[in-house]
C-alpha cells in the first residue's frame, strides 16, 4: 500500500469520463504507443494523449470507447506531441496496459467521485 492521503488530496485529481474520438499510431514515441484524441464533453472539450496500450488494442478498436482520464495534469511534451490528459489503466500480469473503463454509458465529462 502507498502513503495515506486525505479525501481533499483525492479531490485534487480531476478524473473524468471521455470518449476516444481518434486513435493513431505514434511511431515517434520511445515505447510503442498511440496518439489519442479524447472528448471530455462541452466543459473540457477534446484533449490529446499518448497511451502505451498497443498490446491489447488496435486504433480501430479504441475509437468510440469510454475511458477515464486525468484532465488536470499540466500538458507534457512527448516527442513531437503535447499530451493534455492521462488516460488511466492497469497493468496485466505481463505488464501490458488495460484501460480503466466505465461499466456503462456515462455522460462525457462526468467526474469520478
């Protein structure tokens, strides 16, 4: 287990539901990755992200999926692209990433609490 945090600390992380609207190979990345565009609804809009999820997903299988993303990290330069959000996931037994997905249809931009 990691260090204990307060509920106020947890609330600082803005986790929202978004829908992947575009997924492209990202050959310039150091590790195999995709360039994603994720729509977080009218309040936040479409944000870009680099995601190392190539083992379990193809670009075609990602478009239209709901995902959970952190939308309040500062933008990060990853090679030639600027990543604006972090799409969340879990490592499988081999270390490959599986996405953290809502278990039903949730309005875009809904905050995780």
